[in-house]
C-alpha cells in the first residue's frame, strides 16, 4: 500500500483502503439507535486504507452520474473488470461512480458474486470518504450493506470483513450518521481479518486497530503505547503502507519518541510511487509534510 487507501494494497499498498484516507474514531460500544456522547468521539480511519482507511482531498457533492454503457447480457466478471478500470481513476470521483454503477449491475445480475459485493463496499468507502452530507451517508450505507453481503457469501475470506469494518468506522466518524455500527463492530471485523490473513492490505487491519487505540479516549480503552505495538506489527507486512507509517509516526509522537516519528515521516516522503496508488500516496505525503512542519516549529 502506498498508503491505504485504509486502506491499501501494493506491494506497497494493497488496500487501496487502500484502507483510502485513513481516519479513526472512538465510539460508544452500545449497538442499536445511537445517540453519541460527543466527549467520547474521536477520529478513526479505514483507508482500511480501508483505508483505510485524508482530509486533503476536496469535498465534493455529486450530481447524478449517467450509467456507463453496458450490454444487458454482459456477465458479472466482465462488469467487475470494467469497474476496476474506473477505480484506477478514482481521484476523479465521477469516474469512481461509473465503477459503482457497474458493480451494482454485477451484483444485481449475480447476487451471489462475492467479488462484486466486496468491491462495492470498497468503492463506496472511498467515495464516502471524499464526500459529505447526505451523499456521504448514502455511500457509507451502501458500503455497509455490500460488506455484509460479502461476509455472508464468504465468511472465511478477509475482503468482505475488512471493507465492512472500514465502512463501519467511516460511518461512525461522520457526526451526522447514526445507527450503523459501534466501535466494537469495527474491532470485531478487523480482528477477524487478522485471523484469516494478518498481512491483508499490507497490514491495514493492524493499522485500523492501532488507530482505535491511538484516538480513543483513555476512558474507553485508548492507549498510545498499545497503538505503537499494533502499528509496528502491521509494519512487518506493509513497509510500503504510507498511511500505516503516518499513524505510527503519530503514535511515536504521542509517547515521546519524536526521532522515531521523524524517521517514519521522512520514509513516506521518499517512497517510490506505485502507479496504482498515487492518490493515496499523495494524501499521505501531504499529511506527513504537515506533521514535519509542526514538529520542526
């Protein structure tokens, strides 16, 4: 993962959570209709990258996007392949939406298609992470629904669990979205990913769990030292995961290891770009520069 897109795959970023943008937040444990206590709210990624799952991306409200041309008899695998092509241009959100349209068609024509459903969760996570308001809420909602469908279809594979957890976390981070999940739901999905494939998305599940430990208030289990340990575990699988390094740097700063933090930030700035994850790397590098500027003041 050149970052995670929280998520982020590559050799560097396989998440494209590549958890996306990675945010993390602490939320109430209770499940059901939530009225969030603002004193207990903090940030969560995944970004994912899920990407995990960056605030530097422009917020954008979408207008209706015309559906891409599709043969009504086109098979789901072909639709998915075309959707992946649109995802490569995701920094243009209208291109991303075209991919979502194709994945919806694939999932409608073949409801048991695992690949269509987990991708639909992934694409919606990226879209929601770069939009706001009602549009963001709909995207996270569709992402959660698709993630649940993927988990139901293939409970022993990590993709559905990871992107479901990423959408849970993103929805909880958005102050206007209530009722989709709890912090316990995010943790449960990421722990499941670790059991199935600890290195998934270049260690991005460790990154999301680390963000929960780093950003949550102490009263609900926050622990910066525990976050350092979680991020370091993830780094064993994702040395090219830029967002993982970014959050590890934040955790190092939180425990007073400033020289180690600077080393991680410099590593992000000198990473070799992976053509498949340029948007995520750009976001991570922007945030790394901002942290370095604050550190050097």
